[in-house]
C-alpha cells in the first residue's frame, strides 16, 4: 500500500464515522513508516474539512459531525505519542482552555469543539462543565493559554461570562488571553456587549475563529469581536 493509499484509508474511516476502524487504520500507517505529522495534515484535517463543508451545506447534521470528530480524536490519540516533543510544540496552532460555564452541565457542543480543535492542531485543556470564572482564569494562566473558550446553553450562566472578562480587566490580565463565546443563547450582540473577542455559531465556526485569532497576530483584547457564522436573532 502506498503512503497516499494509507491517507485515503484513514480519511474514509472519518468520513464513514467509524471510530473503531479509525485508530486501527492510523496504527497500520504508523507501522508502515508513514510520518505521524503527515497523517494529521494529509488525512485527518482534509477529512474534517470535507465534513465541515458538508455540514455547512446541510448534507450532514450534528450527529454526523460529532461522530466524525470522535473518529478524528481516536486517530490523534493513536498518532500523537509517535510525534517528538519538539515536533509537537512546532505543530501546536495555539492553546485553548475550554469549558462550559458555571451552572450549566450540557457538554455535547463543547466536546465537539474540542475534537475539531485537536484535529486542527490546537492543544486543548478541557475543564468540563460547571466551570467557575476563577477556574477558567487560573487554568489559562497555568497552561499559558492563548484562548479561553466559554460556552453555555443556559441564560442564567451568561452573566458569568461577563464576570470573567471583568475579572480579567480588574486584575490587569485581559491582554493575556483571547476570550471567545459559544452556545445556544449566545449572540454577536452579547459578545460585543461584554467585550469578548469572538463568537462562533457552531463547532466548525469555533475552529475557524480560533485559527483566525492565532493567525492574525493581534493582541487581546480586540477593538471589535470577530464574528463567524453569525445568525440574526
């Protein structure tokens, strides 16, 4: 089997949402001497690009996006140990601390964003659900994060997002991190109102948002938030 054929086989496991076959295909490629970084950049990321486009065009829906993310995550779990620490550091697009805001225990959307970010080379520190403002900030400092990503599906948890940004300002740490938001009740208006740096309407948008923030080379906080995939509400 050629290297390109290994790539195609790995891509197919993601496109077929086969989270069991995915790591097996990745291991076969590794055993054959395929470069682990190439597996990520030439198989995992292109497959997720295809899934993301299909999702945007309404050809697949959230369950399929989640399943594809699970398959991609299983491949990464298999491949990353084969990458040198030096190459891992070079490959990291940025570091994101992600979690669901205090008072909310819904994590399906957060888990999907995490899987996609990892597939695109981000180091992701997942705090889980019901995360306090202080836990977000202390972890971001400890991990030297670039981005704090906070989501919620509950309106009563939204004020904690405002509180987090205010605490960063009051403690002179606002310029250390981009703060981005997501979740059902979150809107571009709310994002701008509380002074966050960005908003993504879905998981694919969240990846595009984080990639843009890291590639633009600007410092936080931004004068105007980056809004990707916004909907009118």
